[in-house]
C-alpha cells in the first residue's frame, strides 16, 4: 500500500480546514495513495490548555474517504468536559474501522489537566497491511510500539503536532521506533518534518509539495524481523523483575 502523510495547514475555521483536507485526499488518491494520514488536531490546531472538540471532523473524513475510495486517518478532540485526543481510521466504505485515544498525555504543557487519557492500543487491517495507531507524545514511549510489533503490526501511523524547535528529536524518535518494532512508521506532523521510516530505521519516503509518500511492504517487515529477531530474543521475565527492584 502507498501511504500519504498530508501536510494540510489549519485554516481560520474548521470548515476551511476540512475543505483543505478534502483537496489533499483527492490529490493523494490521484497519486495512487491507498491511505491518507493527517496531523494531530489538523482541523483546529492542538491546544492542551483549551482543547476544542470539532464534531464536524469525523463526518467530513468519512465523506472524503468514501468519495475518493481511500483510507483516511485524522484526529480531533472527542467527548465532554475532559475530552480524549482521538484518532480514527475511516475506510473507503465511509465507516470507522478503528478508534484510538492518546495514551500518553503531554504533562509539560498540562494536557492531563484538560483531557483524559486512553488506555488501550488500536490495530486495524487495510489492503493487506496491519496498522497500529499512536499520537504525537506517544512516540517517546517504546512500550506501545513493542506491543504493536508483538501483535504483527507492519506500520504505525502517528498524527502529531511536534514543535519546530524539536524536529530533530521527532525524526530521530520516528526512525528509532520503526527500528525498535521492525516495522514502518508514518508520521504526519503539523509543523513540518513529516516522514515515513522503514523497518531498518532509514527514511522510506518521497516528497511532493506538502505531501509525503511511501510504500508499505509487508515482506520487508517480515524480512527484518526474521534477520534480527529482537522480539524472540527479548527477556520480559527479567524486565518485569527489574520493575520491582528499588
């Protein structure tokens, strides 16, 4: 499958953002993409202090996915007083096939004070590829990605709003998590640096304007995991014991 990380800019209104997103989906579909990934909170911009729920986002993603016959992954706040930072995977049938709520909230800016955290990983299958979902700050926590590796995930999709001053860390962590899990990692970032990392930690993407494209090859994932069997060689019995040490 060909994946597109779409660098859509947040508009002055949610409606403007969604119009831009639909044009991106159309362009990516014409370029042969089977899945389009948008940055974190692309329609409203990410704000840990004043999280904004945008109920129009999910129906718009579903409409774009169905009209252009591709998978679309986007995120928005979902819920009431303490909403969850949520990403959805919508299929070409216009239906939601997966939902993921951000597990690791960004405490340096107080995200945990205005949002509630998710507590489970999310996996879905599309066009012969097994995908996992993560959001932004999750990238700093390898445990989630190692779990996805154990579940046979071949590509983790990461919408993000990673700040410009830490883009070097963003790319480093994206490549490291791909290498940790022996899978692809596609990251769409609101502030540039969107990339697709291969199972060996190298970059496997090409840029066309503000869109990043890359092909997900399950055979390459299988080959990497067979040649360097990190999953088989792990020692979880020891790790659990170490956690109990003072």
